[in-house]
C-alpha cells in the first residue's frame, strides 16, 4: 500500500494529461465515435489503510451515424462535457490485496453516459514502476444504437500508469459487453474500442 501511495503522490497527483483524437466503431460500423480529452488527477488523500484520488475529465466525444459509403451523415449523440470521478481504495487484511471503487461524482451537460455508475477495482499492483489495476463496471450503462435507441452495456477494463521519456502516461483498455437487464448476464459485444492513452505534456 505504501509503495502505491508513494507512486501516486510522486507521479500522478497534480498531473494533467491529454488524449489525442481516437475513432471507434459501434453496431458493426453503423455508428462511429470520435473521442479526445484532457484528464487531471488531484485531491489525493490517504490513511493507514486506504486512499482516494479524483479524476477530472474534460472530454470531447461525438457519435455519428455512418452512411453506406462510410461518410458521417448525422450526429447521433454528443457526450462532450466535464466529469468528475473518484477512486476509493483500501487494503484488505484477509488477503493483503487492495480493492475498492471507481465512481461517478458529477458532470456538466445533458447527456451523461456515466451518471450513477460505479465500478469495482481490484488486482491493484505496482510492477516495474507501472501501476496496474482492473475495473469491473457494476450493472450497466447506456450505449447508442441505430434508430435513436440505446442498449445496456458494461465494461471490464485495465488501467496502467507509467512514466516514459519523463512524462506520465495513463492507459485505459476497456472491453464492452452487452447486458441482459433482467438477469444481468453479460455476453460478447460487437463494439470494440482501441486503448485510450493519455500523455502529460
């Protein structure tokens, strides 16, 4: 725990990173998402058994309806806005492992996909100066589909923090699952996302 807090205090807290524009496909290419952001980490607080860290995101995310010839025809959703998330983690005496939550706090804008969303965080470890953690989203969130509708989905993700060329890098690699809202059973989704890599300037 102490090594992880020291790593965050020295390398992550107070840093601002930028994600270059990324393009991803939804619904077998019927929709196209375009995403970029600015991420700031702050407000590190810790005790003998745990810590919290805020993640402030200024994002630009638009989802377009794609025509038969691959052109963008119509703006389907604009998820751009300012969002605040919080990591809250503690060390478990039963396993010496670190677990906790990653949750939405607040956001601007009318279309907030992450509102009232929380994830479990586990498998937190520092390996060769790389801080790694796993995220499993609880229940489900909305994702746009064709014809102005939405579907329930959930994400399982890997987070990595590391320094390269003297600059902090934050990597988010998420896998999307379709969710049955009655049974909460997950199944493979056709939607795929590239790893999102944010870099300190």
